[in-house]
């Protein structure tokens, strides 16, 4: 009997050793823990900052599918290099990650099994090329996989991720560097050319002149 028990244990250990690692790994967060994430491009991690603990507005729907405001969730900002079009996201739990605009409009995202989710996904930085109300970048809405009960689909939004390109210049009022520069992709239509990025620089009231310093070593022209 003892030999038989040992043989069964050895056989079980052999079977487990043949299983893929992902079959043994648990991506379900403990308790109410929110899945963490990393962002990278070509294997190099990107800086992630918690921009606002309540910076992303969520929405719910009533029985008639009318959109209702929900509780805001954290908004994370990921700094991406100029020209980046996609970012690789890895999560500590299975989630769903969809591209949304700030006003809650769905842009992109498709999964084979919305009840399971994924532990990693490649998302577009600007899927619709600035057509939505998103200032030239999308908001990645991260939520739990759906629990489906008949016609009832239930999922919880955990947080959102958005992206920031480096601003190609710095602006000064006197010796004071001006902060809070925002960008809108395709926001400025030059005469006879394709739309380009429009930057907005907040200036103190009464400012008459602003000095611009460009990051590119190439000499540029700047016209009013």
C-alpha cells in the first residue's frame, strides 16, 4: 500500500511537471487588490505616473441602456517617445483593455473571450489619429473580465491609462519656465498642407512675450 501511494504521488508530480507554466500560474488578484501593470516598447519599460487618483470618469447603464455617470477611477500617464504608435501592456491579473475617448466613446478593442481577459496586450497610442475627443492620444480603459448572466453583462472599470509625447520645445515668460503644455493631434491646419499638432501653452495674465527654445538642434522658423 505504501509503495502504491508513493507511485501515485510520483505519477502526479510527473503530470504536473509536463503542464505549461501558465496553467499553474494564478492571475486572479487577492481580495480587492487592483492588478498592477507595466508599459514597454520593444522590451524597454516606460515611465508610469499616477496622474490623478480620480482622473478618469466612468459610466454605467440603466435597464434601458441609458448612460449614467459612474465613480471616477485612477488615471495613469505613460511617457512615450516621439513617433511611438503602440505600447505593450502587461498586467498582474487577467483584464480587458479597451481604447476609449475622454467622453466615454468606445474606439477599439476586441477579445476572443471577454469572460477571461488577457494578461498582456498591445494597444494603439492613438488608434483613430486624433479624431475623437482625446487630445491626440487615447485612454486605455482597464476593466475586469465580464461576468455574464443571461443578458446581464457585468464588468468593473479599475483604472485608465493615457499617453504623453515629449513636447519638442520649452516656453519661458522671462526666466520662468511655463508648465502645463497640452497637445492636440492634427489640431492646426496650415495653408495648403496637412494638419499638424497644435500645442497650447498656459501663460500668466499680462504676459506680452514668450521665449521658445526648441529641443531639435535644427534651426526653425516661428511665425505669428
